[in-house]
């Protein structure tokens, strides 16, 4: 009787070798494999993180070009890049946080529908904020009169923020409310310039592009706006000191 041929335990040429299961330290026993669902989730997380890094490295012009070609993720990146700042500007302009969010949403909708008109040789941010600020100003004109200022500075103004150096959060919160209260009493034409230039950090040339005025006009209005703010601030500080003495 012919002797049976023993099977070769080595894998065939070209066949993938079975990976060895890792052993648990100190036991010599094989450790359980990772849950496939967990591996998939980790992979998705890494992919999302890589996409976020790539998104941050891309300039506005590249994202606009991609959005024009129908890349929804590219336009979403632009929204995430500017949404919070736009809402802050609009909230300080119209003094209504919910209305500011609605106006911001309308701004991005208009921007999306006008992407083909945008000149990528220019900066995207000022173009977007010009559309948003114009929407806010149009709303104030339709209302004919601005909403009355709050009766007390104890009322907040939503998501508005003003960076101040004092480390005590209570002192900082009081100063933020005081600044916002004074802003509410400055005419909108001056308040717009002050918010964009001093609170949001736009350059004078960027503010000029946003509001559609010459840079010299912006510098003049900014000077007047700062003077109006200073006068109201000093008047309120003097009144507070007199109240403290009388009390």
C-alpha cells in the first residue's frame, strides 16, 4: 500500500500567512482581537481628524474653488471657519442673538448662491462679512428704529465676547456687559465700525471693504466712534463713583 503523503504545514507560495495572535503579557495566552466595530470607529475618527487638519491648512480661495465644483464639505469648512465670528458681529449690530443667528444663516445661503461671482484674487472674509453686515443694516432700516437699550447693564447680550485682561471672571463679565451697554447707545453707523475694527480685529482696509467706504472715511468714523464711546464710558464711571460715595 502506498504511503500517504504528509501534508506540508508551510503555506503555499503567494498565500497570505495567518497573523499570530498577540499574547497577553506574563500569561502566554492569546489576547482577544479588537472588536471590528471599534476598529471601524477608530478608523473613522482618524479619517475625520486627518480631514480636519487638511481643512485647516487649505486657504479660503481653495475651499471656494472646491465648493464651486459641488464639494459640500469645502463649503461646510468655510461656514465653520467664519460662523461664530459672523454671529458675534451681527449680535452686536442688531442686539438680538436669535436674530443674529438667523441673519448669519441667511448670509451663508446668499454666499453659497453667489460663489460664482466671487473673485478668488480677493479675500473671502471681508466679502462674506459685507453681505452679512448689509443684511443686518437692512433689517435695522426696515424696523426704522432700533430696539430700546436695556434698562440695566445686568442683562446680557448672548454670545457677545470682549477680550479683557482681568483674570477674575466676575470682573471680566461686568466689563463685558458695560461695554455692550455703551455700544448699544452709539449710533449704528459708528457702532458697526467700532465692532469690526476694535472688537473683531479687522484692519481698516478690511472694514472699508466690508462697509463699502473709503479707508480714510473708516479712520475718521473710527475716531468719532471711539470718542463717543469714551464720553459715555467716563460719564457712567463718574456716576458710579458718586453713587458709591453717597451710599
